[in-house]
C-alpha cells in the first residue's frame, strides 16, 4: 500500500454497509520548496454603512530540510507581522515597496512537522523572541533616522509595538497560515459520511470569552486520480455571549428610572463558514483553498456589525 495514503476497510458485517476511513500521512521530499500565496478580502457593514472592501495579499515559502523518523524539519519564510499590518492599513503599492518593505525584515521560522497528525512545533522560538525584541528596540530609532514618513505611517496604523513582542503571537500566526496546508493530515476522514469535530475556541466577537466550534468535514474524490476535495462547514455557538450581553444591558436599565419605557436589549450574533480544500495525495500537498466566512452581531440598542470575508490560498512548487 502506498505510503501517502492508507485505507482502513472495516470488516464486513452481514446486514450492514461497508464503511471506509481515510488517513492521509505526509510524504514530502527533502529539498522541496513550496510557494504559498494568500489573498484575504473583507467586506464590512457597520450599521447601515457599507465600508470599502479591503484586500490583503502575502506569500510564504516553505522548504523541506530533513526527513526524520516521525516527521520533517522545514523552514517557513514569512512576512513580518508588522509588515502585514502596515500593508493592510496602507494599500498603496509605492508606500509598501519604498517605505515599508525595506525596513521590516522577513521571519525565518524553523519547524518540526509530525508526519502522522500534521501538528507542528517551532524549533527556534527563543531565537525568534530575541529577534523580535531586538527589532522593536531598534525600530523607533530607525524610523526617526531614516524615514519620518514611515514613522507617521506606523503611528497612523494604530499598530502597537507590544502586539508582537512575544513568541506566542508568532505561534498563532504560523498556525493560522499553516492550518489548511496541514488540514488533510489532522483528521481521519470517511467516504461514507461526514466527520464532525467539536472544540472550544476564542469567541470571534470577544476574545476574552470561549465558545464552542463545530466543524463538519466531508471528503470526495475528484476527477483526477489521487486528488480529493475536503468540504468543510463551521459554526460557532455564540448563544452564551449574546445572552450575557442582553442580561448586562437589561440590568443597566433596571438601575435606571422605573417609569422609563423598557427597550429591547436582545442581541443576535452568529458565525458560519464554508470551505473547500483541494488536496493532491500523490504529491502530498494541498493545491488550493477557498473559504467564505460570515460573522455578525445585531441589536436594536447596540447597533449592528457584519463581516463577510473570503480566503484564497494557492500552493505551487518554486
């Protein structure tokens, strides 16, 4: 049986159907260099006002350095988080290429990726932390000496230096970037029915609270041999958050004048996404990802906010 995919066929039981599970395992080649291109487009509605859409594009490079007994060592070259934030704040190519790119270095992140479950570990965390600290120590003086406009851009963006002062932030960013590249290896899929994964996650509307996320995966073979489509549907239960917000507002009104007309403090909120990941099991790489996400909050008293976003990822050999 080929290394890149293993089938576990459950024993036939009279009167029942044969079910089939699929476990993908990483089968990368040392020396492979992959270019991973990302595009994120956001459409926001604040109350009745439609905000102009914003687009963020960036590119990572992943090189496989070494094959180990239980996984691979690789190096991920990615834009510095500060560069990403500034690029998103100022979508003017001349500003990006002339004032931002030369002053903000890329990051080189050494990874160990487990070949069985797709989990990763950052190997140079301490070095990254030192580099980040050194970068921010020098940034203030650097922008004053070399470019006052860059300082103005940085100040206008509202980006806080403390936002990326810790290595934990880098771990989260790498996870966000790599989660779909590693998605096929992180779950056991079934051809006969969906697989549902339930886990706790930060509330996308309030990072200080935890919500329950439910993800349903379906897998189907494409017309191309060895290529699969992984369909994903995600919902986050925000009912605890909306109930708490409604109770807080209602309690505030109870403390006001008794004869004041009671207002509607009900809060509605939701999070839903649909995605498809195209995975070439023979090559061992995700080819592309398309994801659409919708998150909203609506309240007669608090107003409303809505965000629709699309994420597109393209993976190719260098």
